């Protein structure tokens, strides 16, 4: 699937009656029990719920890291379940960005080289690749740390590098799995402010799994899971003005 095929006025991401079952018989686990979820351009959605509620499985579906047992996932109107493995890889590479709790940086590689990795997979030329990676680091406030390895960076700075790596390909949907889980309170706020800025100023749609209810004030919508179902789906007031302005 080429980027040209994923166009039009269809919702960015839409799950329709999606079920996900792991195992069978007595060991069967129904991680998702028939959910409907739509995410539109420009939203910043927090996906919440207790451990085992289905929130991480939902994120894996949105990121094309897993496929439904039943139901449909449409990305820009394209039925993801009908794509080949190669087409799924292209969709992830061209349209999705990922940020994880554990940073997942190569330890002996500089920040800028870590950010370049997705562009290498897209076969971007060396000079263009370096320029785009440097710009992404500038965008997250780490341009002066481009030559530093992860060991020379704080946890918050490492997560900024991971975010730069996720946005360097200009994804349509950024998927963040507990992105502040390994950070102290001050660094959590810094990372959330950065995500708000990327959402509001760059127009990047974000779906973020978190168990931290105090982060709700940064997002525009919360979706709460319980026992494989969506218990609540509600708009929030969005970021407080002092957070959005900083």
C-alpha cells in the first residue's frame, strides 16, 4: 500500500465491533469484547483502565501490531485486516509513530543516529536523513545533545529522543504506551507538555495509554476500558491554559 492509497475523508482510525481472543477453551482470554472506537484527526486521546482491561490490546490494534479476532479496523477507510504482512509494515512505517515506556534507544548510538533509524528503513539519503533527524531533535528541545549517547542523557531527555524518533517520519497517528511511566513528576509534566505542543502546533493525532489519572488534564478525550469493553468515552477540558502556553 502506497501513501497515495491512504487518502480521503474517512476517519483516521476506526475500530468496529472489534473482538480479540487469546487462547482457547479454559485458557481463553477475551481481551476485547466487541468495541467501537473512532479517532479523528487532531485528537489527543488518553486510553485508560486497570491492568487487563484491554487498553494495551486496543493500542496494539491501532498500531497494527495485532489483528482482530472479529470485527474490523479501518485506517483512513482501508480495512487493515485485509492487508498483507508487507502492506501492514508499510502502513506502520509511513503513517504511524510509536513511543514506549522503556525508551528503546540503541545504547551505543548517538541521539541523532537513534532518530535516523526510521528514515534508514525508508531508504532516505544520508544528508536528508541527518537534516531531518537534527530538526526533529530541535523540535523536542535536544538539538544541542545530538551527539550524546543514551547513557549521557537523563530519563526525560531519553524519552525526548524517542519522541523525536517517532515524529521524524511525520506520522499521522502517534501511539504512546505509558510514555511517562519511568519518569519522575517533573519530567512527566515536561513530556506531557511536549506531547501537547506536538498535538496542537504540529497537528499530530495522539493516542496514549496511561494508568495515571493526573495526566487527564493534558488530553482532549479519555476512553476508559473495563473487562474488554469501553466503559466511558468522554471529552475533557483539554490542557490547562498555562500548560498549553508553555
